[in-house]
């Protein structure tokens, strides 16, 4: 899988994410402060660029990071077709996949420890989207919100 990864700063967590994603067999496409020579390092720009990679089909999913994770998730969610979820634990990540069909994971650089990040990634990548009728209807309702704005 191709993963667009963005952050407004390089930290122990971002270095871990790059290593861990590659170890899991993913291709990592970096944006922001973790990409060599990228001038757009501020969280709105880096998050937008990672989300755009998903929208364009250059990446299958995104992981967007900033100090709290909130700004990165807000910026990514401005793009039609992106469903970014700020996850602080594995259960939230699992729920975001099942019920929200999240295709972008937002993480806090401040609050996400390396062990927690590993648990979140385990849940994220092992949890499929729910395909039951009710959940599909909810995702269609979210898509319709994008078309109305």
C-alpha cells in the first residue's frame, strides 16, 4: 500500500512511522518537514498535500501529524473524499475504520507514544471497513455533505 505521510516537524514519532510503515511493506510518500526539501512544512499545507495524494490516487491512504493532531485532521478533512480520524488509541482507530471508513489517520506528535503508535497502526491496518447496509448508508450521507458545500 502507498501511504502519504505528513508532519510539520520531524520527531521520534515521525521517524518511527517511516521505519514502521516500510517494515510493514508499505511505500511511504513524505510531505512537510519529513520530506527532503519540501518548502510547505506548515501543518495545513503538509496535511493538504498528503490528503491530495490520496484524492489523486497517488497514495492509498494518508497519515497526517501535527502537535495535537487536530489541525492536521481538520486540514485533511477539507478535501472531498478524505475521512481523516484523529486517533489516540487502537480502539478509536478500529472504530474509525469500521464505522467511518477513515482513509486518513491523524496523530498527535505530542501525545502519541511509540508503543501506542504501534498499537494504532496494528488496529488501523487490520480492520476492514464495515460493509453492512447501515454503515454504507452513513458513508453515503457523509459524501452527500461534501457535495452540498
